[in-house]
């Protein structure tokens, strides 16, 4: 019985192979290689106006060229693997960076490949090469010296009109969509209803990302994800001076150096005033995520990469976000898109899963600091304004 089934399967395999050979003969034998027209970067640059170039590459022409010069040492080494044309010439660095920036800006992989006159496989190799070069060249550094921390605190105090002093960063999390991983896929399924990983970030008052951690899956709560970061371990070890602290929403567990708003509704005027000015300071991280996702359209849809490559792409987008801010590339509304905040609803209100545990020593210290700031605001006569003065 087994041998009979084996003979039947073998016969079907031979029939399929024969059909494939006959089809190949009808098509004229071996398929000819497709002829592609490689993009000429000089002509491309001349054909775009300053505004058109900015819309497509998220930066000015001079900033793009400076980025090319910065990445050139990491893109000309033979160790990273170079793709050569048939005439032996290497792809220009400007062309490589153009492919990657257009892909990160939201271009489809096939459209980017056709635009630059390369194969899809070549584009994928270039993306891996350039993303790796970006992550090796740039660093995201949290302020460590007393002077850096003091400058950051002064900048944040300006956001709250001087009401909140000592803030050196705003922390929050965002879930980046990915396709279902081949292994342990259920761990990456978030409560938002899609697969992703949890990105914890801290920004300064200028919306630059000064800390980034991508070490938790999408099913991880913001508070748990932040406790798994190296920054939290350093804060717990006392490496951040006591007079400085971070601000976050009430999805986080309060500790001495992470101040969260007063929970609940119907608060008295004193607590409501503190929540207003704390939110006015914390909004910097919300704007940072909005600019990051709004500028780099690859984050608008699920990343069709393995998890290590997807995390590398998100890290590269964060580096480029800081690069654009450092070179004063303004944020435009490239597309109206709502990003997926990991623990907040559309109105910006947090949906905490963990409540503040005031029995812990760290939480008691955080409550004391929060009460101290609330009393200071009350003594200064600061309350929530009846009408927002942020926009006029």
C-alpha cells in the first residue's frame, strides 16, 4: 500500500516537471534579464525644487549631502559588502541614501526599487547596509553631567512657565506595528489588537530623543517595560541626582525620580493645578512620537521584517529624527496619522493598569515630592487656566 502511494506521488511530480519544461520551451527558453535604467542622482537633484526635495526626503538638499558625508566612512568599506554594476562601478552613496530615505519616508519597496532602477533584492541589501551605518555612526545619549542636566531642567521649566523645575526628561512608550513573528508571536500581540514591540523613549524639551529602549514585546505594559531598561536601573542605583527627575503619565509606577499625575477625577484645585502643569511638561514626549511617526512613514504600517531588523529600523528613524532637529529641518504635516500610544487613549488620557502603590518607599518619596510641588504651585497662585493659552 505504501509503495503504491509512493509511485503515485512520483508520477505526479514527473508530470509537473514535464509541464514546467514545456512551458519554458513555449516562452523561448530561459527568461531574459530585465534591463533597468539606473537613476542619475545629478539629474534627480536638479529636477526637484527645494520644497519638493524636502517633501520626499524629509530634509533639505544641504542637510542630505551632509548626511552623505557623515555616513561615507561606513558605506565605502568593503567589509559591509558593495553591490556593483555590470560595468564595475559601485552604487553612489547618494543613491544608496536616497533609496533608504525614500523607503523610511513611506515608499513601498517595489516603488523605491523601480524609481532608482535596481532590483528589490538590491534595495533590501542597501537598506540593511545603510540602516546599520546610521546606527553605528550616531548615538542617543542621556544627559549625564551636572551641566547637561541643569540645561535640560531649565528648558523644561520654560515649557511649564517655570512651574516645574528639575525635570530632565519626559518618558512614555509607543507600540510599533510588526507582522506576526515566526516564534513566540503571542508575546508580541498588544492590547491594541495588533502585533508589535514596546518602545520606551525619553525626550528633552526640544523633542530630541535622549534615550531609547526596544527590549519588550507589545504585550508588555509601559511600567514593566521601563523597569526593564538600563536607565531605570541607573536611577534605582542613585546615579541620577536627587534634584532631577522624569515626568510620565499614570501608566507608570511613581518613584522618587518619576513623577506621575494625581490619579482619579474630581480632584481639588491644588491637585488639578499640578496635573495641568505636569501634563504641559509631559506633552513633549507625545509631540516627539507624533513627529517621529509623522516624518517616517515606514512606521505607519506593520514592519515586514524580522524583529532584530525591525528594531534596527526604528532606531535608525530615531537617529534621523534627532539629525533633522539638530539641522533645523522643520516638521511638516506630511500625512495626518495617529500613532499607537501604548497606554493612552485618543484624548491623551492614560489608561493605567497598575495603580500607584503608596506602601513602597519609592512611591512614598514620589508622593512627598509631588505634594511639595503642588503646594508650591498653590502658594504661587497657579491654577488650571479657564482657557488654553498654548495657541493664540
